[in-house]
């Protein structure tokens, strides 16, 4: 097994022709003999790249509409022979088998085919590649001697190596072999899932996450943990974030970071910040500037904000960075950082983790989310719906001027653990913040009375530098958002006691009539959204 294998003969057979002419020309110019099949051979010949057909190499014609063309000993013998094994070498000579040093292949587009509207099973079957995976696996198995390329992104590297050295290193062959095995595994998984659904009415779930690395520990120190990343996702998320500073991320950091990014995406396009603790947005605000938004978000729950994870919607400049002066934060996540803002944050703490995630306005690519329970896996659509309707159902009309605040409160509530109650305030013209949040309670009344109202009173008392007292005036301008319907009118009674006059909730309870009557009795305006946002 040698480190360097000279490339003298290559077999090229690709469905995706991107970049293949350029690579083939480089190989040919380096003196490499090129074997090829069907459409690939034609396009190379049309572009004046010397090419030898596989059937002239094997002495056997393509048959059965191309179903059988590379399944031949002269192909697989040339790929699988152990070249320092005297018996293999003797058998190659006896059977006129020439070694093949490089295989460039990508497969029939099975995934693309089955995603087409109205595709038939027969069409899917004809797009199951047989010879391609067989050659990929033969070449990858024998990577001690053979280079296999399945990704056009690697063409430049291969072309450079062959044109300069005429050979591919063993390290590169190992890397490409693993990539090839991954490629055929994905391909077979897609076929399995499709035909299990078509023929057995069975849904199959095969997840592919890579680059797993060990974390210091899991949720708790006695638990070990690994972090895997999707190889396909490119949207702003923890899987694509670039760490610019600070110590390694922990399991809980990653979970909270995901929550912070997802809730702040709701406000992409405006200066906004989310302060997250144990996956709940304890602080959430917009502002005239990003610095204003961050300060307002922090003020929503200064006690909980200690040791929090923060995500913002815009580039962090020096003024925004200085908002965190003297405040302990685990992670700050932003699309980007100015040079002076980043310098300030690095000097502030060697422990602060700083993550760059790029433009938040990019499309949300991930369609599904998964949750593992012991012995099983749950899969569901990602919750990307805001609401199905926006109907005032009470005698008191919901003022148009309150609608932006109400929608802000609704977005915050969507990302708060059930049973969720959020109280939001317009703290300045056109800017909003959460002033009270109740999350994760067994009943909705406690989320309102014991948590969100109590927290809002504490915030108002601290800001007015006065003892807690009657803040009915402040509460009368807040919007209350609930992630699910009120099963009884008791939550309305508690809202009335606090002085709340505006409520947003999904509706859909058998007792909606009683809830609406209670609102009408107390002059409370209420909107039904038609969409529940439970988060467990």
C-alpha cells in the first residue's frame, strides 16, 4: 500500500455534468486515459476531450437500455485488484484487466425524481442507479490504490493534484473514500424510504448528522454528550454558527443558543434582541437602535438575564457591545460584529462565547423538527406559522394602534414554554419589550398571576424606584398573549384584577363563550388567532 498512486487511467460516468469537461481536459492533458459511458462520453467527445468508451474497453456492448454497461470484470477487476498481491497481479494479466486509478461518478438523480409532482413508481425505478454505486463501492473499498470522486466540489483539488504531481495522496484517497461511502448510504436510504412508503405503507426515518464531537458533558456533569451537525442545512443556526471567541460550548449552551436564534428570527429586519434562560425568552425587545433593543430586553428580567444566552438581529457595534459592560453573559449571537465591537467584547471576558451566524433574513430550510423519547423518535413540521386569523371577538374593539404590540407579544409567546403567558409593553413610540413572562406551569392561571404579573410589577417598581403598589395604569396599556386557549374564565378574572385590557389568544375552547362574556363584562378587548403554539 503506497502513499502516492499515479493516475494513468480514469473512468468518468456522471449524471450531473457540472465541471466534468474541465476536469476531464485536465486529466487528458496530464496523459490520463479516460474511459466513459453514454452521455458522459458524448459530451466529452463533443468538447474534443479524448475518450474511450467502456464497451470498447470491455469488449462487451451496453445492453438492456443501458442497465448493464459497467458491471464487467474488466471494470471491477481494474478497481478491486490489490496491486501488491502477486496473485491479483497475475490474474489481471491473464484476463487482460487494466488497472483503473481514478473513478469520477455521480448517480442517477433518484431524490430529484421522486420529488417531482406525479412521479410514477416506474419512473422512480428507472432512476435507481446500479452500476454507479457498484463502482463507487469497489473504488472506495480499494482506496489503498484507487481514488473515487462523487462530488463536483472536489474536482478542482483532483485536477490540481493530477496536473502538478500526476498522483493523489493516500490521505486524500481516504477522505474521498469516506465521502463516497456516505454518498451511497444516503442514496440507498432515499430508495429504502421511498419504496417502504410505496409498497409497505411504512414511514422510515433515517437521519444523517455528521462532524460529531464530544462536549465537556451533557445537561448535567454526570452525562456525556456529543454534538452533530446537519450536512445540508445552511440557514442561521447553531449548526452553522462560527465561534469567534470564548471557551467551548456546552450542551446547555447549544440548546439555549438554538432557542435564542429561533425567537430572534421572528424579528429579523428590525433592531431586536432576545435574552434566553433555560430556553425561555426572559427578555425580548425591539428598539430604535440595536443598543436600545438590547438594553430593553435585559430590563425585562435583569435577575434571570444573569448568565443568559443572547441573540440579536443586527451587527453588533461598539455601542451595543458596551450595553453588556459589567454584565455576565454566557453567549452573544449576532449576524456579525464590527471590529471595535468585537474587540471590546473579547477584552470584556475571555469566557464570553461569541458566535457569528450571518444574515437572519435567509430562508428557513429545515422543514421538520425531531424529539427523541426513550425507544422512539417524534417528527413534526417546524412551527413556522404565526397565526391563521386575527379576529376581535369581544364587544370592546382591539385598537389598530395596539396591533403591532399584540403581534410582538404573540411572537414572544410562541417561543415560551407552555403554559405560556407573556405581557408586552410599548415602552416608546413603535418599540416593544416583554415585561412579564410565565412559562412551564401546569396551569395557565399560575403563569399569569404568580409569574408574569408579579414580574411586571417588580419591573415597574424598580424603574419607578418605588415600592410595589398599584400599577393599574401601566398594566392597562399592556397586551397579554397566551399560547393556547383559556379553558375557563378564571384567567380573565386574574387579568382584570391586574388592570389588563388587551388579550391575544388562539381560541378554540368549549368555553370560549364564557371567556368572551367575561371579557365583555370587564371591557377587555380580545383577539383570536386560530393558531395554538404549545412548546414542551
